[in-house]
C-alpha cells in the first residue's frame, strides 16, 4: 500500500462490526479458509448479509475467494493486511521502530521517553 486513498479504502471496509468480525474469523481460519455458510454460522448473521460484507471486503482487497466443489471458500489476504500495517507504521516513532514495541503483543512495555515531534 503506497497511498492514503488505498489505506482509507481498506480501513473503511474494516470500520463495520460484521466485516471486522468476518475478517478476524478468516485470519483465524488460515490456512484453510472458510466456506461462506460456515462463516455465516460462526458469525450468527444471515448468509445474504454476509455475502454483502464479503463483497465489500473483497473490493478492498482484504479477502479472496475460490470455488471448491459447490462451496466458495474465503480467505484473508495477508499481503493486504501486511501492506496496511506497514503503511500505518512506516514512519513509526520518527524512524525508531523499537519504540512502537511488539505490535502483536500490546502488553509489551514501550519506551515512553521519546522526544516530542511535530504532527504530520
């Protein structure tokens, strides 16, 4: 991801509870992915509503789909997720990424004694 417009598209796609839940569920289901019906069951939403949300996530590039027999299997697009995270953190802490800490473990203490810097 190289521009703000792309980041906004991806973030706006995730800014809805069912879509965020669906994406997180697909991340957890890797590497196998999930059939649409199973995903709807796990999320407790109607298949037609899920189809709308998966289409939205697909347009943002966050999910991919493939046909397996009579089912469509959905998978999280990890490249798109990494691109978004990279875009959000590319200028992390004024070129000192160690200050950001371990993003996958929010309980990791961070170095809070960083000099103030101007906003972007």
